C-alpha cells in the first residue's frame, strides 16, 4: 500500500476494462467525435477538480466519453495521413514500457531492445554498417541527420560547429517535394531556412540531377559551403523516389553529405517490385524511417541511422551532468562486471539526439517485428502497394476518373472528372469534404502539376483491398451526385 492518493496497482482489472472499450472502438461503429449527437464536451469541460474522483470513476469517464470520441486515423478507410492506429503488439509494448521502464536508460532488457531493434531495422532495410537512435518522429529524425551533416562539413574545415558555431554560409539541397521539416531543421540548426535550395523535379516528382549540379556549382562560386543533399525515398505528396544512385554518386564526388528521408517510404524496399528504385541507398551517410508509419507503431517512434554515430554525439552532446553521471558507479576497468542495472546508463542515446528523458521506443519496434517478422511486413507493404495500383487502374480506365500520377508505392493521386464541370479543382474539393463527412473512406488532397488530386495513402494494418474498392466506388457515387446537383442549379 502507498499513502499517495493515486492508484499505483490494479493494472489487470483496469486494463481489462480499457481493453474491452478499445476493442469496441475498433469495430468503428461509432459516429465521428463532432457528430451532433455526441455530447462529450459537456461532461469533460469542467473546472479544475479540487478533489479527485478515484481511479474507477476515471476509467469510467475514459470509456464513456473519451475513447468513443477518438480519432478517425485508425479507421481502415482512413488514408489521409501517413500515420495509423497502432497495432495490438505496439500498444502492449508501449504500455509495458510505461510501467516497467519509464526511461530508456540503464542496463535493462528495454535498453537492450532499444539497440537490438535498431539493428533489426538496419538489417531489414539493408542499411549496412549503420547505427541509429530513436526519436519522436520524422521532424526530429531529419533534424538529427542534418545535425550530423553540419558537424561533418565543418569538422572537415577544422571547426566544431556544435561547440563554436558556424563561420560561413552553407546550403542544403532538396526539392519542393521534400518534407517541409527540412526547412525547419535548417532553421533550428542555425543554418537558416533560406539555406535550403529548392531543386526542380521531373514530371514524376523526382529530383533532377542536372539541376542539382548547377545549384552546387553556383553556390561554390559564391563561396557557400554545400553541406547536404536530401533525397526522398517516398515523398509525402506522391510517394516518388528520387534517383538515389545518381544523387549518391554525385554527393561522393563532391564531398557532400547524402541524406535519405525514408520516413514513409523506406519499407517499400521490402516489395521486390519496388526494390530496384532503392539502389544507391548504400551510398547514404544518413537515413531516417518512421516505424509509426508503415510498420504499425502508434505516433511517436522514428529512427535516424548514420555511418558514424560518434558524429551525433559530437553534434548533440549535452556535456556531463553531476546529478546524472554522479549517480552511476561504473568501474574504471571496462572489463569489470556491471552488477546492477543502474551501474551505468547503457547506450547513451541522450548524447546522440536532443532528448534526455525519452520513453523506451525500441521495445515497440521489437514487438512489431517479433510478431510478424520480415515476411509479415513484406506482405503488408505489397498489399498496400497493390491497393494504390488498384485505384490507379480504375482511374485509368473509368471515363469519370483521371490518374494524375502513376503510383510508385502506396500513394495514388487521382480525381473525378466530368465534361459538364469547368472547375474540376472545386468539384474534387467538394467531393473530398463530402467523403470525409461520410466517415468511411477518408483520403487527403494534394496538388500534382498544379491540379488538385484526391490522395489516398494506404499504410494501416487494418486496411485491406476491399477498402481501396470502396474508396473508388464512393468517389464515383459522390462525384455523380455533385454533378447532378450542379446541373440542377438555376
């Protein structure tokens, strides 16, 4: 027993209740959180409680008012964001870590799985001789990779930018299709967002190597240091994969850091039909991937891989802190036996990134891979790529659909068309909003070569071929309804 007012046990019955409520949520028979009939706000929007209601009442409120009014993201027909509801294995592992290892440090099984799962990811995706570190998402993962690139570029000039700052302008090369976190990373790292050079794309949304060559040459003439080339292995907009080999070879020839953003698309390498597009990945100096996208984790898990992890330490070390290192007792003799899990911090991930306190994310990735293996991951990737191909085939063959870009991975950009409608962008925008409000099949929209597109991205473990069929059927039905409604207007 404890004198604290908070419950610190009874996990089995309470988690059992919550599990039952979550299983019911996953039947997806509930309306949207903002459906007129949902009255959860009046129950939750109360003044600061001066006295508590106890754990049983909290569990009841969770089950009655919070869980049923959760996000649409886990729905099988949701294909707007490149995130998904976590699988059962991910939820179990995250819950276990929250209780048994609230920090990823110490010589524990959780710390061991942090490093083991990183090795598994590297092995699964062919990241030979690379080491990694987990972070909260692609935003931070890209930041870490570009931090390593900055460190490498200035160390070659005899400077330590993390300790002493930068003494000259640099440039980072990426396309407009690259994720916008590249610009934010440049800002945070002190490079300046304007240091990111926008390299033109070809008609498929891939970086043009000839344009890159010109941009680098121009910067060199101006005295600007080319710091990093950022390639996409699956863009957020369309799933395009930049020409990795050509870009990697150019980077090596010119002594420029080569970073590959595979936050979404790196798992596509498991599909042998797409694997040739990843040739040249072995030339990368850094690579990122988000297990909370295609691999089935809930949001909050990304990995950055580099060839030399000590670069990350030099870029992001927090310097020693007496309250941390002083609480450990590691013998000076490295061969001496560590006799307690708190004799040492284990792998010092806090010096490889920007987080000191951090959850045990590796156990989640370990659980995902341990459950279904590479074979199960491959089957999922192929299924989702097939779903995009199914939508593309329908868009090529149906007179009221138009394919705006052939899918590379599991994203398909298409739209509804009609000779009776002049403004197709407006028509598809209205179609998209009606689709979303039906609460079944929910893609996002984007623009492809200036035209508004419906953009499903299939990544969820719960998404099956039937949901791709249903999306096409709903688009055709709603599109026809909107055309009829427009024709009926005076």
